[in-house]
C-alpha cells in the first residue's frame, strides 16, 4: 500500500501539501488514533488551546468541510463522539514508520542484516526534509514518534556494523552509546567498528572505560559477548588464514562483490555458482579481503576426500590424525573458530560436494556466528544455502580486461575496438578465456587471435605461472566439469550442443526422451547449462565454449535428433503465425529462430527437403509478419533449389506449400514477377482449399482466383489495389482495397490488419481522413503490441488533419511512453513523424535536424532491404531523401543538404533511364520518381522557376508519395508552384494530364536533361 498521508516531515495528502496551520493540526489530531479517531472536545481543545470560538462545534465542522473540499470528500468520516480518518495505518507515514521499525528489529534478530538495513533506511527516509518548526498537535505527534526514530537509527547502525560496513556505522553507534550507556549490543558493535576503523587500541580503551563505569555504578562486569570481544582484541588483528591479496585489479565485479557480501548478512551459507573460468575464486578472495571478521580460506581443488581434515588444518584445530572420531574433527574446527563472527570460505567444492555439504550442515548447526561461503559449479543443496549465480563479464568490462592483459603481454599491441568486442563476445565473457586469448598477443595480432577462435581449445592454452594447473588451458577447465558428469549427462550434451539458440524443456524431451528433465537439472546444477526466463518461457542456454567442446565429441546422430525436432516444430507451428494469435506464435518462433536457421542450413547442405520445408515454413512466416523481407530473400534461391527436387510425403505437403508460397510472394513483392523455382514447386503440389493465408497466396500465384472463397477474393483484391496504384489509378486502387477489406472481415487477425492498413493508406492519400482514421484505429486495436506499427500511420493521419496534439500523443505511444524526444535508434519512421510534428509546431531548425538524422540512420546502413538490385531504386530511402530536400527548400535551408541536392538530378535521371524491368506493384516506382521530381523542383524554385514548376507538375502527375505531411502536402507544393510561375505551372499541368506512364517517364527525362528548352 502506498503512503497517502505524510506527517513526519511535512503535512501532505497524496502529494498535495496542507499549509493552513489549523487544518494541519486537525489532521495530526485525527491521525493520532486511526482506529477510534478523536472526540469533539479533544479536537476543540487541541485546535484552540488559548481561546475557543463562539460556536466551537460549528467552527470544527467548517474545518472538517475545508479538509474534505481541499483533499478528499471521504478522507474524514463522522463517529459517535467526533471524527476519524478513513485511512489504514499503511497509508499514513506514522503507521508505516512503526511497522518498519518493528520489521527492522525482527530482521536484525534473525540475522538478516540486509533486510534490517533496508527497513531502517526506508523508515528514516520518512523524516527527510522536515523543517522542525512545527508546534501544537503536529509537533506533539512527531514527538511521540521519537522512540520509533531512535529504534530505526539503532537498527541501521547495528545492521551496518554487522554487514561489514564499520566506517558508516561508527558515528551513529557513538551517539547511541552516549544516549544509553548500558546498551551492550550497541557497545559490542561500537567496539568492533572502532577496532576496524581506528584500531584495536581505541576499542580497548572504550571497553576499559565502560568496564570501570559499570563496576563503579553497578558493581558488575560487562556481559559475556563484550568480554569475548575484549579477549580477541587483546590477541591482536583479525585472523585471515589462506586469504591471498589480489595480484591485479578485479574488474567488473563491484556489483557481484556487493551482492555476495549482502547475501552473507542474510544467509548463513552462500554459494558462488558458475562454470569454470568465470572468476569464482577471485570473487571469493575479494569478499574475504573485505570482511571485517575472521576469515578462513580453504582451497579444495586438490582434495579428494577428508574435507573436514583440510578445513581443520587451515583453521588451526590441530593435527587431524590425533582426532579419534569424525565428530571430534568438527568439534575441533568449532573450538578453533570460536563463537565470534567468522567467515569460512570453501573454494572449488564441485568434486567433493557431498562431503562439503555434510560438513557445512554440521557447522551451521553447531555455531551461531559462523558464515560459510563456497565456490562451486554445483550447489550444495542445503536449506540454509543461498545461491549466487555469477554472471559472465559485461562486454565493456571484458574489452577492458582483454586490453589490460594484451598490453601486459605486448605493450605496443594494436587493439581494434570492433575486433576486440567481437572476440570477447565469442569468448562468452569468461575472464579465463579472455586472459588466455590476450596472452597470445605476445606473438599474434588481435585479428589473428580472433580468426583462430574457431579452434579455441588449441589456441587458448598456456597462461601465467601463478594460474592453477587446471586453468592453464581452456580445454582443461571444461574437461574438469565434463569428468564430473554422469554417463547419461555426457551423452545428452551432444544433441543439446547442436542448438545454437538454447532450447526449451520440450525440445530437450524431443531429443533426449523421458530422462530430459532429470538431465537438464543435473547439467544446470553443474553450471554447464543456464536456465533463463524469456517471454516464450524458460530456456536453457549453453556457453559457446562448452558447445564447441561438446561439438568435438558428438556424432551425426546428435544432428539427426536436432533436425527431427526442427521438422516437428515446423509441422506444429507453420500455420500459427497467420492464425488467431499471431503474437504468441511469433514470440515462440522468434525464440527458436537461431535454431531453425541452423536446421535450415543443415537441410540445404544435406538436400533434406522435409527439413528445409519445415524450418523455412515457420521462419519465412515470421519474417513476412515482421516485414523482414531481406532474410527471406537471402534464402529464397537455396530453398527453391532443394524443394524443386523434393517430392513431399503427405505429412509435409502443407509446410512445403507454405514455404514455397511465402518465398514466391516475397520475391514478387521485392523484385517483381520473376521465374522462381518456388512457383514450380507450388504447381506440383496437390490442390487445397484456399482457407488459410498461405493456401490463398499459393492459389493466387498459381492463377486460381475464381473459387469464390472470401480469403482468396481478399488476397486478389489486395494485390489488385497495388497493381492499380502502380498504374497511377488511385480511385481503382481504393475500390479494390475496399473489396479486400470487406472480404477479410472474418479472416485471421493478421489478414484483417493488412487489409485495414492498406485501405487506410489509400484513404489518406485521397484525403479521406476520417475514413483513414477509422481503418487505422481498427487495425491498431487488433493487436495490443502494435506489431505493424500502425501508430505511425495514426500520427500521419492526425498530422494531415492538423491535429498536432493527437499526433504527438500517438508518437508518445509509439515510443513506449518515453515522450517524443530524439531517438535515433528508433529507426526512421519515429524520426520522420517527430520531424514533421516539430515543423508543424514551428520548431523549424529542430525539425530539419531530425530529418537529417533520419537520413543519416538510413545511409549508415547502406540503404534499406527494399532496394531493387536491377535498377538501384530504393523506395524507402528515396522517399526520405525527397522529403529531406523538400523540407529544407520550404524553409530556405538547402545549404544544409547541399551535397544531397547536388546529387539529386543525376540520380533521378539514372533511375528514369533504367527503370525496373517488370517491377513489383508493391514498388510504386512512379510514385517514388514523383517524390524525387518534387524535391528537384522545390530545389530549383528560387533559381529556375519555369523549370521548377514543370518538375512539380510532373511530380503531381506521377502521384508523388505524400506520407510525410505537412512537408509533402500536395496543396503546399501546388501553391509554391503557382507562387513561382502560375502560367507555366498551369500550362505544364495541362500538357501532362493525358500522358501515359511511358510518356510521363520520357517527359520527365526530357525536362531534367534539357531544363532550359
């Protein structure tokens, strides 16, 4: 429950401060007893202590009414004797403060130092910002909370000291000890903090002063805990056995160090878990060095039995051979450590896990203040254990580590940033692997090291002489874990290592069988797999280093099992993307994308038609849904070749149809009508009712358009609308789009979305703004995640309608509620609409800058996936270029894009001279030319107005793309032309009105190449 009423630092309700003194006092009096409230007599006495009004009851009612009117009508309710606040204690900071004080004290009692500190900090924060100038009931209420404040302060100070932060605790402990000189719990932590910060002598002096005062006042001695600490202080410094100082800085582990230290304040046993080479031992050493209590560090890497004997030797319990019984060894360890706080670190426990777990269990039961830190590749499995899974190094830290170690190996080594970053990614962020790779810089360049990582186990060997022998090679690190596995787990690692993108339990069950669950649990416990929560559910991931190790040990049966999974996955999900819940299906398929691409490549290499059809059916469906056409284009030819030589069994007919239909459709959309093998594949398949999108597309591609099936009619008219648009017949395109939308009313959501968006685009072009808004809104409401970015279209719609506030609201929605701030990572559509909003609001320089940023984003990627190779036209890039030029021309700032303006005529001439052969109707080539013609015309208005207005007239006749408004507004272009040379413009419009498309292209070329005719 959130705090609604604040009284400790200020008087405010739901963030609104109450400034009137009597209203503040009224609320304070009522807050003193939330359950019963306050009687009328007590309220009058508290509010008017010196002189009461003539009618106290009426005056009180007036105040209550004011509170209700200003804050909330239901904040105060009447009782039989007076009034009360209608708030629970958890909604008032005074109640929260008391609750936090109790919670902190209880956490401290349980040994949960982190929890106690959190509660205390949260509680004390409630007093932050108070001015201390209050009087009357507010001041009295706060005075009654003084004890709560002291309790929180005490809890915080004790928790800081017990958590190993003596410097932060010291001053508060001194103040608390001065207030209550007999609080021995405070005195104990004060002495420990003084010893840790000022030295043992200071702590001993404080102890002696207390002892004498206690003897003089009460004739007694300090308690046993203080006396035990006194004896330890007399012995000397804190014990640190087996703890080694760092040979170099520990990079990137500050958060991990804080996390493990914090866990040791709340848990008796903490295990740092992770695969070999991750830096578990280094982190444990760092925790040991930071600890304020005695530390015993016991390395177990070379121990094969008698773990208790090894621990006894380190802690100084005597010669283990002198103990008669195992229990005597444990008793010796307990006696040697003593009852004072201590940290026992057991390093590298995975090979003696059972022995370590039993010893730790007994030690935790036999001691109160001993805490145990272990490092292992597998957890102990104790109820007292908290596990910290040490993550891989973040990329920036991995790069820094590689640079440091490489420069140490060869001071002048060159470190190309992109190569180093890629190398560190390949090495999984494993510090050991990174250090071994950096050591190779003595004799190799960084690019050479990166190039040889395909055989990382041969490359990464050696290491420094102070490295443990098991860490001298990367192969040895992984092999250590491999040898600890059961035979069934080793056998499972082969098939699992084929999955490059991780896998689900279901996938593992497919390749491993009924034992999968137990095997995954064992491999995860051994840190060879990592379970990760994802939007598609829990997935298991394997480090690339481990995958490569296993790949060297697997045979073809592992790949066969993987491909069988891929075929089954494709059969199960190939229709789901265009079904009733495409979002969930797309999330599921996207999670498996890397695996399915690997299966597709295996299938292509093996000429395995069933695998290619199954994997490609789900991949190409997802890519089509996400408009990721270049991914499909990259595989179309290879897929077509395999499927052209494949005769599917009945089980695989539909995945083959889906794959062939989407491959042919994608090639048609991007490159135009082409002879592709996918069409041959489709015509060979048995006919099927066109009741799914893939079947309807297949039927349409095969020329079967007269079945009367609504979905097929919708698909045919959807295509017809694009054909009509490419022919510059916009009314015909609009009519076809309306038919497609009507026929798709009961189709799957994705089909409805596509037809709605298409119809909305054409309505917007024709100025039917209300209808466009209706269709875009309906499309947007189909999917809560806006998978097709319909919000961009809604921004354009409201911009064209002149409703800037609504446009800005939709832009904010598009950017995830982050506001319409510049976000160059968001891609061109968000930048484009933001630029148009800025220009429409009169923020010209900002708007032009954002348009240049949008163009820079596209240029930095070398264009877009929609570029047609044969002609060089890139519709998206060309539209942005045209809009950038037009916007700068409209505001007299062409100097800012002079290079683009200079290149524009030659580029346009080239495009017109080399039109796309058999262009796709989705290309809208004439409309792209029109946008570029408009840009060329606007750039020339000031210099050659007659030539410029003819170009603008040509642009209009080509139905130039006008999505980005107000910049690309036809009315604005028309007005600019008329202002420049009305007669020439009207004459050009008339002369171009009846030209065919072929004649238009020639006329445009003629105007561009002979502008002064």
